C-alpha cells in the first residue's frame, strides 16, 4: 500500500515537472531569441572549454552578456532581445574571434567556429588553463582538476596520476602507499561515488597508493565533490569523483610510451575519419615485481594495471557520440606473512558505456543520453582457494537535459539503474554467507542553476529516488555562490541516501576486501551535509580559501566489538558526524607555483550494539573511527631551474586512532559446572577503550625533477626523483597481537622515461 | 654571485640537517599497554567433594605465551566464619588441546551456607580476591511417570535453588556408511530445560520431552553437514548444576558473545573471571531399544558402517553417493 503511494507520488512529481518546464520554455521562446554555438580547438578539432564569450550590443558598444563554454565547448545566450550583436570569444593563448550576429524574435542562431593558438601566447595558455582549477579554488565542496594540475605533485611515474593529487587535498585520508582506499571528509571508501564519463567504477584506486585508473594522459577534467553535491548525483553518502576523459585527437595521430620502475604504459590516439571520428587508447602495467622490488628494501608483491579506450564521433558540433571502456586489475598481499597460506586480494573493474550529446537545431534544450554497464569482482584467498568473493554488476541508463533561460539554466533528468550483487563470504559475515540480490532503482532530479544577479547564484535541487525494496525517498539539495570582486562566499547542503553497503573490517587496515551488499538491516544509510566557504584573491597571484563542513551520518554499518583475537564481521548500526575546516593557500608566480593545504577534521561514530550498556555503562558508545585523521598538511611547490622542472611535496598527517590492548587471558563460559583441569578456555584479548590509542604522525618528503627534450617529431622526457627522501618509517599496519609492523614505502629513488608525439 | 653561492650552500646545509633530524625520529608504537589487574580466575568450591581446583591465568602482555607462562601466585581461601585459612598448591596442566596452564588445588570440603574468601597474591603484593557462599545441597529426584520417554524431575527445597544448568545431554551417533568405522560421527548435544521449572508441592518439577528433543539433535548434526538419516543414541543424561546465588549472568542468559567481554560477568576484585561455588547432579536415563526407536533414533541400520560395509546394499549405495 505504501509502495503504491510512493509510486503515485513519483509519477505526480514527474508529471508536474514536465508541465512546468514545457510551459515556461515555450512561452519564453516565442518572445525572445537565442544565440548559441560550439567552439573548437583548431589544433585537434576538439571542443574548447572555458572560453569567454561576450555579446556586445553593436549599436551602443556595451558588453551585454558574458558566458563561458562548457565541457562540450558550448555557449548559449538564451532569451535575449532580437537585434544585432557583436560576438567576441577570447581565451588567453588563443587568437580572439569576432563576428556580427543578427537574430530575430523566436529565432535560434547557431554560431560554430574554431580558435587557433598563438605561439607568442603559449605560456599564457598554460597559466590560464590552470587558473580555471587550482588547489585553493574550491566552491562549496567542489574542486575541479585538470591534467596540468596533476603535474605539480611528485610521483614515481612520469605520467602523473589522479591518485597523488587527491591525496594532497585536505580532508582526504588514504591508507597510504598501499591498499587504494580513500576516506573523504569523514566518509568511508564505499561512500564515494566514482564515475568515469558517467560509468560507475567501484574500486578505481590501485593497490599501490600512487596510482588510480585515471592517468593524466586520458583525463579531460575531474570534479571532486567532497560533500554537498548537486542533485545529478545520488546513491552515495559522502563524495563524488566525477572523472571525464578526453577525446582522441580528430586531426593528428599521436601517442606515447613510458617506462618507470613502478609502471610503464603506452598511449595511442588519432583520427579514423578526420574531424569526424577519433580513438584514444592507453594501457599501463605495473613493473614493481620486475624492477622496483629489485632495489627497494621491502617486499612489494603487487601486480596491477589498466587499459582505457574511447571512441569519439562528431557527427556535427551539435551532435556528438562517445563510447568509453575501462578495465583494471589489481592483485596483492598487504601483510608481512610470507607463508604459502598468505591471503591476497584481487579485484577487477570493467566498465563500458556510451553517451550521445545532442543540441537539436530548433530547440533550446541540450540533451545527453547515456547507458553504461559496470562490474567489480573482488576476491580474497590464498594459493589454495578463494575464501571470499564479492561481485557487483550495474546497468545504468538515463537522460540529462539542460534548458537555458537567460543567464540561468535548468538541469533535469532521470535514470534507471539495476544493480546485481553476489557475495560468497564463507560464513565470515553475520548471516551473510552467500547472497545474490538485484536492486532496481529509478531516480529523477531537477537542478536549476539560477543567476539571481550577476554576482549571486542559487542552485536549489531535488532528487526523487525510488527503490523497489525500500520505497520512495526525496533528497533536497542547495548550493549558493556569491561573488564580488576578489571575494567569494559559497554554501551547500542536502540530504543523501545510500542503498548499497560496503562491508569491511576497518580494525585491520591490511584488509581491503570489501563485500558489497544491500543494507543488511533494511535501513538505508543516510547523511545530511552542510558546507560554507570563503575565498579571496588578495593579489593576482595569491588565492586563499577556507571552508567548513559538517556531515551528520545515520545508520552506518560497522563491526561489532569482540574480545576474541579474530576479525569480527558481525554488524551493528552506528550514527556518526564529521566536521572540520579546510584551509588552502595557493601562490602562482611566473616561476613558482606552490600551495599549502591544512585540514582539521573531527569524526565521531556512535555505536548502538545492545551489549554496550553492560560493557561500558552506556547504550551509545562514542569513538573515533580509524580514519579520523585530525590534522593534515600538504605543501607542494613546483619551479623551473634552467631546463629542469622541479616538484616537491611534503605531507604530514596526525596519527590515526586504533584500539590498544591491555593484555591477553583466556575465557571460559560458565554456563555449567566444569573441571578446570579439562577446559583450556579460548584466548581472549582485553582491549582498552575502542580506538583510544593513536598511531604516530605520518610525514614524508617527495621530490621529482623532469626535463623535456624537443625532438623533430614529438618530445622525449626524463624524470628522476625520490619518494620518502628522509626515509621516514611511516606505519602502514600494526598487528596488535603479534606486534608485526608493516611500514609504508622506505626511501625510493626512481627514474622514468617518456617518448611522446 | 659569491654571496649567492654561500647562501645556497647554507640553505643546503640546513636542509640536510633537517632531513637527518626527521629521519632519526622514527617512532615506535606500543599497542599493549598492560593491565592493572594481574589475574583471571575460573573455579568453584564444590561441597560434594574434598578436592577443590582453581584455574589461575596471569593477564599476559604476550599473545603467544598467554596462560602457558608460569604463575607467580600464592593462593589461599579463608572460611569467613572461622577465619580458617587454607593454602592451595600449584599444578601444571596439559590440556586436551595440547595447551598448557596452571591449576591450584586444595584438599577440603566446603561447608554449605559458609562464605569463603579467595585470595590470590603475587610476589609484588598485587592481590585479587573473591567471595562465595556455598549453596545448600538439595534433593533432585526422578518421579514415577507413565512415560519413560518424558520423565519428570522433582526438586525438593525450601527456596528455589540457582539452577545454572539443567541439560538433557544426548550422546548421539550418525552412522555414515563407509569402508572405515571412523566415519561414525558422535556428538554430545545438550538440550536445556533451564527455566522450565514449575512450582509443585514442596518444590519444583521439570517435565522433559525426549521426542521433542530429537529434532534438536538432528539439527545439531545437520548444522555441521552430517547426514541424519541414521541417528543412533548411545546415552542420555540429565545434568544439573546448582550454583551460588551470584552465579547469574547479566540478562539471565549465558550468551557467549556478551559474556566474552572482560569484566561483564565477574565477582573477582581487581581481576577477571569468576570464583563461585556449586555442585553437579547427574541422572543417567536408561532407554531400551524400543524406547529409542519410539523417540526416533535408528535401531539396526540397514547399512552397517565399518568392516561390515556392503556397497551392494541399496541404502549403502544411496548414502555413499551423498558422501
């Protein structure tokens, strides 16, 4: 009955939404006119993002309206008065473009053109392209990253990777050099929604912490929402990492080959049909076993790699189709156990999908139609057998529409998603031995971006989610941006639900195996986010931002406490809250690009296990979860000395909480009389208060030096560097029973080579 | 230029010094912080015997040697009515699972209704103590009943005793056809009647039902994936344990996952575990073959395990295929 009511509410909401939009848009279009177009880069035929486009009233010469091209190179001036305008497009480093546009009432005029670079302005291109992103350029929890930004951070690979950049952000805690687990502003790894061109990628971070499935070679832009994200995204509790890959060059063939002691890779791209159809493909494979392990004083039994492919079809500028595919694999053991029965974790991601961007000739709606299939298979076992398996398959299809109304736009859309889960856990998880389930869900959203004044934007959104098993949920969201001169104030907030749960025993950091299941107690995990930030640019080359966040988390699934010296995977519900402040300062001098970030975070969970009253005298036990890194500093600098490009990163993190042990004894259940000479009892751990201890601080210095040589056709780059310059023994894991300690990487020198065209 | 070079070399020097300092400060971690409580104790005084035993486990900071390390302890009991003090002597025990431990023994018969204080002290003067009052020895009798299969037991006492355990314990065997006799699986399956007492004239009675218990016995075998088509019964005992008044777990039930937490069920001051008093009463229930058959147990399995195994017998073929 409730279910039927939910369905009816959903249908009513969609119906009203349709009427509202069609009515508003049709009446508006009859009176006014639209000028729009796509801007392409003349060098490769691909869309140019971030171009400033201005319409000037040709009679009065005043700047009338300004826009910036989006990811598809699209600009739209909707609902303008009929008349004659001068359209001017400018982008630092490119020759400006000007043309006169005449538009009549009810008419949609499309102006497509290409822009070409000017060698004299090439340096400015680099500066300007970086300035649309930046370490201190955070807007209500959203930070955008371009491939150029990744080059700032030293890493043992000549092709930078997204993973090293993300771990330099305040509020992001990682498991370190190995494990590939990220905790963003209080959330767990399974609370992060990670998408590549709209396809879910469940475990994209490789087993060695420097690497993800996203190398700079294949990236166009990454939006990292560390909370308060807009209504397009749903189904995850904590954060969104929205990765968009670049398209292959439509005009020239190119490629690269790189070699380093950790990873080597190949990239190929080029047109199949000039200006119409291009492909881009890359492949990377770890070289740790073959090279790095030979000179590092530590066992690194890891294998990983990924391949990526993308086809881009540009039927017209207003009609683009892309197909993307990604496959990743990882394998490794994270403990010091070298026996035959040592357990290792393996995981494989596979994702494929297509997108069709369409801007119809006589419509002011921009449409995006997409579908994707994703799969993650994760196993844990030893040479003899697989002991645990978790498999997730997802099919996703949907539509995103954008209607332009003056300077504002209304984004709305809907999707259908089906997720199939399969776990085989050999009885390790409470009543979750072997499970297969399918979760169909439907979601729709409306997300208007309203420019109330030229300096004030508000983005109130709402998402409706319908789960076949759980019913109907509404998630209100909002983002506000106020900018004036050098100041910017931002805020965001909203409600978020998550239907899938990633079960993992966080008491053992070496255990990255995650079992994806439906909410075990039929309760969806949910969270409220609130973010407020302030940014200032006191001079042209300094940017400072400060942002506070608060997340209230409900119905998290965590392991029950047990005094047995084994990992407990019995589950209990917990609530939690994460709050903190991030501080960022960025300096951009002609020969020095540097930033410092500081994150202050407080995370608290409240467990609700029934026996807590007996054990601790309270029915709700508050504790710091093991990813509560209180202080975090990252200092990054990049400069050029002669022909050499030098990058330095120093990072510091306060110690993570862990549960200390008072001692060990044995336990005998006194439910009967017994002969003490016959009953040995079970070994028991006498734990101190949960997570009351703190591991030592983490800190490390990494340096890399690059030099690029221009060749007749292409470039040759060489990179050298050192990870953990002062050989700090940063702890990765500690077995509190055996005192077996595994440290992060020791001092590691490296050299990398890359040939590129 | 010269000044510039000197400045650079000075910066380089400071940098190297800073690196050396940072690399030197590797921090060790001490996850085991020790416990002020020196011992965990398990044992009880039994008024029905003159031999008393007590397990003393030092709280260890070494996971690998827990309970096998020597116990530095002097153990005494004091009769609180007479102040009589008894010294206990230490014995090293090899348990059936090949682990080692230390047990203390004393020769005396505790007196009903008397309170005794246990004192365990180490050479550093750290002391652990517990007090227990010995429960009265009550009379439990099997009543005459129409049905041998559903015997009734009568507890005769002025006040209801603290029945820690009232289990029908079935020693059952699942006959698995095989060439080897080792394929017979024997389990001891307790079925609890604790809490089923009902008041009767001058006491309490417990009604048992063996036919109902048979399903639980089958489930116990099925739970470890043993075929239960041919279940035999070797013996049945009704086992009682009467404990002192404090021998009551929090919540009234003995839930292992809850009681596992150190200190959750303990009367030991400055230590862990439980020192109580109590005694066992056991009844053996003789059943004829016919009675066993009436309950549901197999009498003469058509497929004989062990040397008599004959795969040509249809039942044996069928079972063999399942194994």
